[in-house]
C-alpha cells in the first residue's frame, strides 16, 4: 500500500479550523516562496510548489474541503481516526466505535467513490497525446503601493514598476532554441499533466518537466532556459482617485500576466497605503491639524494663517482668552468627494517660552503683580 501523503492542512501550514482568508494568505505566501521562477533549477522547490497548489485547489473550494474533511475523518488518506469494526454478540453484524457508524461509509455520504471522484477529479477520461488547450486568461497581479498623503487626498498619478511574466522574445514562447524542434514530453506522455496520488487517489497537476505544454525542446532556448517565458519589468502609470485611503483598491484591466494560447491578460490589482504627513492628519473626509500659538496671542486674541490640503492659507481668528487645546472648524477645507466635502479642524496649542529676555521677564513679573499671581 502506498504511503500516505502529507495532510493538506500541514502542506499549507494552517489549522483545520482555518478560515478561507487564512488559507488564501498562507497559499499566496508559500506559492511566492516556492514558485519555480524564484527557484530556478531547484526540483525540491518545484515539488513543494506543486504540493501547495494541490492542497489549495481542494481547501479553497468549500464543497471539496467539506468532502476532504469527511474522508480525512474516516481515515481515507491514512491519517485521522477512521472507523473500526468488530463483531459483538447479539448485534447480528458489525458495529463501529462510538462517534462513527458503518453507514457513514455506505449511505451517510452517498456513494463514497463519487466523493473521491468529485474531490480528486477522478472518473474523467484520461487524456492521451498532446493536451488540447483553449485560450487561458492570464493571472491577476497584486501590488501594494505607497502614496503621499496629499496625492491620496487630492488625487494624482504615481508610477509603479511591475514584474510580469512575458513570452520569451527569442523563442516566441516555445522554449526551443530558434531553428530547433520540440519533442513529446516523456514525463507526461504529451498530456501536459501528471497525477499526484494520495492514499490511492489522484489529482492532476501541470507537468514540471514541460510546464504543462506537453512538449519539450530538443535544444532549450538560451534566453529562457527552455521555459518559454521571462520576467520583465514594466512601468505603469496609476491614476489615484481623490480621497483614497489606506486599503482602497483599484483594478487596471488587462495589465496583469499575459494570457496563454490567445487568452486575454489578467488584471493589475492595486491596494493603496497612504504615507503619514508631518502636519495633516485625516479622519474620514475631515482634516485635523495642530497649530502652536504663544501666550500673548491666546490671552489678547490674534489672527493666524493656517495651511490647507489645497495649498491655500486661510486666516483664522483666535479670540482673547483662548485655552490650549481649543478646536476651530474651517468649513469645506477637508477632502472633497463628488457628493460631499469634509472640513478642517484646527487645534491650538499654547507654547510657553523656555527663555525670556530681561525685558520680557520684567514685563511678566509686572503682569504677575498686577493680577495678584504668585510665582
């Protein structure tokens, strides 16, 4: 009997109670770490990458995950506690241990062979010869882009260098050195797929030898080492809508990985991360600032000029007797959206001088005597 393969949850490094988001996050992290492009010529990394993909293909599908968990619980893969049977006097048949019934294997989940077929894609006719492919859409590409505070508030453009997998220009994507031919892959027999067995059941995966193409070059292309693809850096201009915040997303259609066999390209998914500003702070569409004033301005009143995110300087009247921490509202000077606009809030902070000249010190002492203040 073939040795049982690793638990899919162990492959992704997540607990059995992991949420869909936790599974997706773990898959992306591991796929990036073990991707063949990041580990050229490393067969162990390629094998690990395939295991990760197989585990994710099952655990990311709610129905398949449920079926997998049921079969795992019943010991179908050689791990987990499966049902055991024993003959007991007076029962007239087999009885399972507490917590399981023998009917689970026969009727509780319907036809067990159908379960395995739906989970591991068995029951389909095997392919022979080169695999026929239709157009396949390219993969989406995700990036997190840091943008300046004022660009996020007012809108603008930012540039991004995006690494994209492109067809090799030297071989046209075939992987073969120009002037040489392709031959049928001996690893997969030209199908482009190989089977991965787990407990006697199999899932398909792209062949690691021919990268799912079904053919391999007689002489590999020197520019791409026979892969047919190369990593290229592409500069993309991103329009930032006014009012975006950290976590806001935009989708650029057709700016992701190229499609295969005439398929359309994937999309570029951008998540913004807004850099902090040394003066402005944000709360929704409202802008908050803190402005220092001296004790004379607070006591006697004054007028100060306050900068806004639009680049203007607004005159703000400070009444006499203003206390430190008082907030003033400037209407309509916050972040603007098509349907509404925020305000700007100015908090004044009274700064006490650390050093005084002789004249200033004398004036303060006279002030203290006049008001009866002790010091």
